C-alpha cells in the first residue's frame, strides 16, 4: 500500500472548499492585507531584536577575547560560552543601580567560576558601572588595574565577593541568600516588603567537583533558600580535558536529593527563550533554591578551539582570534562596542536610579510606620554600631571565679547579641562544646529564618565561606563561626579569602592547645597559631582570661575590614591581676613588673593559658630578688601596629634576657626573645593524656620557666 504524501496547508484548504483539488482563488481583502502587513512588521521587529541580542552577546564575547589577548593571559572560554546566559540575566532580570553599586536591595550576582572574570567585567562596563571603563578592560590583569585576574570585591565596585578558588564563590552566594532571607523575615511587614532581592551565581564543573560546593548546597537546600538561583555552566571541559575523565555523576539528580529545584537548558548557546523561561520558572519557586543546568560550548565561536581544554585558560592567539571574528561575522577592531549596543545597555542607568529611588521612598514610609525596626535595619545597612555597645562586654577582677575562655567567650557572644542588631552565627555541630549558642534566640531554619543561631552541621569549609558571604551582604552584619582550633585546617581556604577580601568574620576557635587533653594529637593544635599569624590581614588573638576575652571581642567587632581568630581554652584559667580590655587593643602589654627605669632583669612573655604559668614563675623569681616583667602578647599583629616608642617601652632593646611560653610551635618567637632568649613551646605533636600530665611532660610548667630563667 502506498504511503500518502504529507498534506500541505494549501491542499488541505482546497479539499475542504468543496471544489475538488483546486483551491478557491479570491482577491485578498483590506483586512487580510493589513493583517499580513502587521505580521510582516512583527516578524521584521522580531528579527531585528534577535539581531540586536546577538550583537550584544558578541560584544561581550569579544571584549573578553580582546582583553585576554592583549594581556596574553586569562580564560576566554567561559565568557564566550556564557555570554548568552549573562546577557539575558543582566539585561532582563537583574535589579541593580550601576551608579550606586552598594544600593542595599540590589540583586546579588556572584561568578563562582572566577577565572572567567572578563565576562563580569564586560557586563559591568556595558551596564554603566564607573568602576570598569574601557581603559580598565584594556588593563586586564595588569598592575594596579581594577580588572584583576579573578574578581575582587575590594578592587572593583560591582563585584560582590572575591572568587577564584573554585566553589568558594558558590558558598559565598549561599551566605548572601541566607542574609536576604534572614533580614526579610526580621524586617518585612505585610504592607511593606523592604528586603526583597535575589542572589544569582554561576558555577562550573570545577566548582561542582570541589567539596565545599556540596557542603554549601546541602545547607542551602536544608534552609530552603528560595531566592538563590544557581546557573551550572555545563560545558564538559576542565583544565585536563573532558570532564569524562573524572566527573560523570548526574549533577541534577544530586541537587534534587539535596532539596533543590532543578531545570536543564539544553541549548545555552542560542536558546535565549529557554534561558528566559528557566529564570522565570526558578523565580516562581519560593520554597527551595534552584539549579539551572545550562549546557554551553566553551569557547563558542572559535573554529579550532571551541569545546577543547585549550580555550579554558589561555589566550586564543592572533590567528584564532581572527578566525573567530570571521566565524561570528564580527569584523570590528579590538575592544569595539557598537553604538546600538551602547544605546541599548544605557537604559540600565536610568532604570537603576529609578529602582533605588522607589526603594528609598518605600523606606521613608517604612521608617514612619516602624521606627524601631527601621533603626535596626539602618544600622545593618550602614554598619554603624550602636552607641556604647562595648559597655555590654563583661569585666572581671582577680576575685572572679576561674573559667575556660570558651565559657567567657559565650558570655561575650550573648552580651553582644543583645546590643548589635546584625550579630549572628553558629558552630560546625559543636555549639555546646564551643559554647556559641545565643540563649535569647532560636535556630535559623527554613521556617524560622528570623532567628540568629546558625546550625552549620559538620561542614567547616562551607561554614567559613558562607560566613564570608553573610559579612559581605551588608556592613552591619557581623557573623561568627566556630569549631575546634585544629579544624581551621578544614576551612583554611575560607579564612584566607576572608583575610583577602576583608569580610571581618569572627572565627571562634576553642580547644586551642594540648590543654584539651585526652582527645590526643589529632585534636591538639600546635602549628595553627603560627600558621595563622603568617597570614596577611588577619588578627590572631589568644586571650588569657575574662578581661582579655572581652578585649578580643571588642577588637573583633571594631575590625570590619579584617577577620579575627580567637583561640580559646577548654581548661579553666585564673582571672589575672593586670590584664585589661584596653591592653588587648595594643596587642602586647605589661601585666606586672617590679623593675624601675625600664630595665628589668628578665622579661617573661606568655599568651592564653600559659600567661598564668608565666605570672606564677615571675612571682617566685621576684621572691629571689629578681626584677621581672610579665608581658601578655595576646595579638602579634596589633602589637606590630603600635609606635616604635611603645614597643620599646614593652621590650627594651637593652634587656636581652627573655623567655616566651606558649603551647604551640616556637617558630617565630625569635622576633621577640632575640638571639639570647629562650622559647618554651611544643615543637612536636601532642599526646593523649590529662592536660596537666601533658603540660608537665612537655615542660610547660612554672618549674621549667624558673629553671630556664636561671640558665640565661
């Protein structure tokens, strides 16, 4: 039996006309002509719009290509592949004011795959941000430029967080979204929604492979962060080649299991309508975060390097740049932005100003109706601390009972939470051991996001990175996070980025030495103190008692552009005479001295739990007629910032008999004890035993300090 040929619309119309196989011919009516005309006009407009989008997308691509080529360094592949996605996102969905990158209720955008930063710089330039001029694009990756090799929030206004180490930016985005959900729950009213913005983040295959992203994804799903929308740039290429060699899991299935809504855009190269539809669908989901997998071609448009690892991390080369220009019909000189593209993107300047003006008007109304809430929110937005906030910090006398500094820390945390509206934080499943619970608040959870205790679970790495995101959301949000001091190793990358980007997180680290005792060397930090002292732009504080713990928190709160690490004891410590909140601010200070004329026979230096040992040894030596000065060197970094005259008053150069005592490696102490001094410390791993026994066996005793002093 013969197969009937497909029927054309014209033939079908002829058969139904009752006139056999011949169509009815008639003159088109005026209405028909107008309809055809309107249809043709609509088609031409649609084609023109599509051409304009394609021209804008190619502008983004070639700004990236040209900048990388000029620098002879960079990553052109991701910008070339993600340009369509980012054009749609920035031009049609993202709410921002390019003339005020710090407008509070803006949407946040994070490029977790930070190596592709020329994508972000091109977008900021086109959108009208003053921070990225054409000269800045041409100075990509050069000394002093505002377009560094990875996004840096402290260099480029418009960049929300510092990214580069893969997965970190994604976890930062979770922190940003947490902050939005928390503030919205606290301050929005039925008649006035004053906190209402989204967090968008792009992550690549490398981000997906790094464990920190899975930790953060798990928490985001658990918390139901419905205003977090993540775009997974699924281009199947990493530095070593195809992801098939090491990464073959079903990413969408994993995210569904983690509690995310998932969408797959199968054509991220030209599927603009699919991208738009995916973002709209994601925004309609309110109770869970969304992962949009966007399948793209890395290096799209490059005839010989697209879809290969060679386009990931190096310039295309002049010949391939020319071939790519020809392939995409981009016959312009380097760094060209067509006038029609400039005109199109310029609308964001007026729209952004209008968005902020509307919000400001709404906030004026909010302030009239809800004065107390408005005052708290303004404090969080501005970073201005309440007057006399530090009066809330507890003070102690030598008669106060001995206590572990982790317990004294909890007193500080709870005192600060009462007076600082933006103070919040939590622990990595160790809250009752780190002593970090805020007793007057409940837990931040999916259905109670207004609360201030954050349960991070056993996820130190994500905890640190999420805390960075919280801190960078608003100047007045002051997050703390806690674990055992030895586990700073699990979160070191996040701590380092906190120092680099100036996020001001407070890292509360308990069980700070061999003094934790029986858990043994796996849990006893010895090298961590010096390791963190070696890191730039961070304060490593090891308080000895209650007053120094309060002083450490005062310093941590005041330092909003650099993080603080507080190393706190598990064991009880005496409240010492001579310690003070004010002394901590100087980093190092004299707590006792029986000498005159700044010429003691001996200087004993201690930190944390060993300051008590040093003070007792000094008392014994003084009974034998020695003049002994005891110095608490609670924070090396703060001490080094003091004037030379002050440092000389604490450590007079004429006095060379000096001993340092600290339950950590002795490396670095030569700076303060000099060539003739002695360092008593722990230059080995600890041991599993009661704390007192370990201290005795390793020589951290009053007796050994006295014997060492007599040997000088």
